[in-house]
C-alpha cells in the first residue's frame, strides 16, 4: 500500500475542434491511399484475368471491388461529417450553378442525369462545403432511384422574400415517405438498408447549411420522387 496518500489523476484533456479535424483528415488520408491502391489493383486484375475466371470467380472479384469502393465512400463521409461541423469556414464567392454542374459531371450518366437550371446564385460560402451539399444530395437521389436503377435530377433556385435563396434538388426516384422526411436527417439513419453507407449524407447537408446560417428540408416532389430544398442566406 502506498504511504503517500492518494495520487491525483489529472482529468483527460478533450481535443478541440481543430485537433479533431486534423486527426480525422490524417486518418482519412492514411486510409484512402491504400484503398485507392486496392481499387486499382482489383480493376487491373479484372482487365488481365477477368475473362479467364468462372462465374464464381467473377462474382467474388466484383463483390471485392464493390466492398473496397463502399469503404472508401464511408471514409470520405466521415471526413465530410466532421468537417461540416468543426472545420473553420473558408468563405468566398461561390457560383452554386457552376458547383452543381461540376459535381454532376462526376456522376455515371447511365445511372443519374442532372439538369441544372439557369439563375442559381453566387453567394459567399465555403466552396468545399457547397460541393459536399450537392455530392450528398445527388447521392441521396441515386440511392432512391427508380426500379430500373436510374434517376433524373433537376436543380432549380428561387429567391424568397429577398432574405433567402432556395436551391432545390428534385428527383423522380422512389422518394422517402413523408413521415420519414425529418428522420432522414438523423445521424446514422439509413432508410435504404440495402444501399450501404453510414447514413451521414443528409446530416452533412444540414450541418453545412447550419454553419452558413441556413436550413435544409425534404418534401414530396409534385410528380413523385423527392425534393430536397436548401435555404442559403442572401
């Protein structure tokens, strides 16, 4: 038994927001590099030997490649989720129309087509975070595609009472039941259980809008599907 009395144990220090962002960025970078290498090697294996594999071998290769891609997407989602809440804003003039089109170009046109209307505003915002908003909302539309696996998306904007720019992303997919619209913004909510992911897409969108003094919500689209509206201060 110690004769010097109780030892004072210092309280653990909690990391501040910048430390958390740096840590997540470091871990994400460390994971994404080997995942990218694994993806490239699996693609190369498919090119070199895919035709020689039997049906079971091709299925195993396809499932392995899909799993690596899903893991990479999850790592990116975590990075965006933490950044949306804690990364210091880097504001500047952002043309939302240009951002919406740029992100749309990264989609597979055989799965999702995007029509961006003229007249989207240029606002003071964090460009990276604005890109995250469109990435996540396009991905949400893709996850709720029609029975044939495709979805059409339109992006429009309107000014509301001079205080807000309402930028809406409308799709013609299967939608989300009205009673689940608010639930969809919950952390870890995956309304499409077969689609994988961490359920962080819509929480990322709402967190980004909140950091910019705005809001995001879901509505049923007039002709079916889903409309996600983001309200950006003018």
